C-alpha cells in the first residue's frame, strides 16, 4: 500500500478550482504537462509509502486527538523544484483559521519517514523531465497576477489514503477534527 495523509477539498472548492484550472491550461503548455484530475486534488500532509495500515492508523489517532478544524484558502500558482525548470505545477494553500502546520507536525512527530519541510499545496500537473519552456510560460503567467478568486473551505477531517495500482485513491480512514 502507498499510504499518505491529506486534507480533502470541499465540493464547492473543487468546483471553483475546476473553473480556474482550464484558464491555467490555456496559458501553459497543454501537451507538456500531465494534468491531475479534479477528483484527485488534495493537500498532502505526510506521505508514508508502504507501511502497516493498522500501526499507522493507531499512531495517527493518537497524534490527532484534540486537533482542531482549519479553514484553508487557495493562494498563488508555483512550481517545484523551481521556476526555471518546473516539474510540478501547484497552487499554494494557507490557513485562514486554525493551524495547518500543527496537523503536519502532529503526524510527522509520530509517523516513520524523513520530512523535508511542509509546503502546503494542491498539485495541478507534472512534467517529466522538467521544462525550461514551461518555466518561461509559468513565469509570465505568475506575473500576470492570474490567481483563483477567494477559494476557501473548512477541513473537518484528516484522511488516510492509499494509492491503488491503477493510480486511483481510496480512503483508508478518516480522523475527525474538533470545531
């Protein structure tokens, strides 16, 4: 199992992003990017890979006891590893209410694996290999100021997902957050 913890989008946020992303696709290279489908959009907290589900579930339940809901807002478009040769195109996410970093830190403190730092985001697309041409288009798009209009939603639970062999995500467990 390829396990990861994530925050799902509300239906309203997902619909609003579904209206924004075609604008991004029009401005950037449709052929070069492999776009992530709307049903797979999420904010990853911690990626685990192949781990024992029951052990992970127990650790997460303990770590998230008393954790509070967060209200999130979609920010600007950006890329990994950098703007010159983007390989992953994403939209940043920030807390409007509550502490998004506290959820990441609570899980990271008890779960296996090395963490390289938390950059909350929604992945829109990937390019292999990273492209200089896309980097120029992305830079121009970013400077145009085109970003989503005030997309916000309240996260009421943390979800443990498994990536199936066909690439689909399945919900393994949900951990409700307190109001």
